C-alpha cells in the first residue's frame, strides 16, 4: 500500500487499509490490480479525476487543426496571376496548412491535359523548398488536382 503522501506503507490487510483511508477522509484506490499482492493508494479520487480532466483539456487546447486550403487555376493562367496565386499557396504552406492546387478545364481545353500538368509542375518547383507533394496530380472529370503538404521545420 502507498500512503497519502506517496510514502511506502507496506503490505496491509484490506480492512486496515480501508480504515486508514477513512481516518484521513480519503479514498482507497487500487493502482495495480495484477500485482502480487495488489497495490493500493490512499488519495482523493475526485481530485485525481478532476486533474486528469484538466490535463486532457490543456492537451486539446494545444492541438493544432490542419486545414486543406484550395487554389484554383486554369491551364491558360497568365504569369502575373500565376505568381499571385503562388504567393497564396506559399502563405498557406508557411502557416502549416495543406494546399490543394486544382486546374479547371473549360470547353475544349480538356483535350490538352499536358498544359494542366505543366502548370502543376511549375507550382511544385516553385514551392519545393517549403512543401512536398502529398498526393500526385490526378485528373477527375474536368479538373486536375494535386495536394501539397508543408515540410516539417528543422529545430
């Protein structure tokens, strides 16, 4: 048995342990039931549960939520517009979010999927220093998309 202050009490009968806990106004909690003999501890169980709940809340508060941001382009997107959208992609990745780059094909542009791949390759080259390709480019209907994830920063 372990006492209220964390000191080793030794092997005590169950009745004696319950009496000691009752005298201190605390609970007798079984810590290691599979041990021979089972290990019990005298503690305030309500306070213990409350502290555990607070630790969980603190851990949840520190947890970062990663979002997927999307940038849409066309195969004929001009250089200036491309650079502007590229700045947005870099900002998203630097903030720690994943970024999905989507190329939309309209009308007969769908025949020239190679132009869409060229645009996606330019994006990948431009952000190679801060991102890695998480999902390769793939065509779905009239769109072609690619998923980028930020590279972990070196401490």
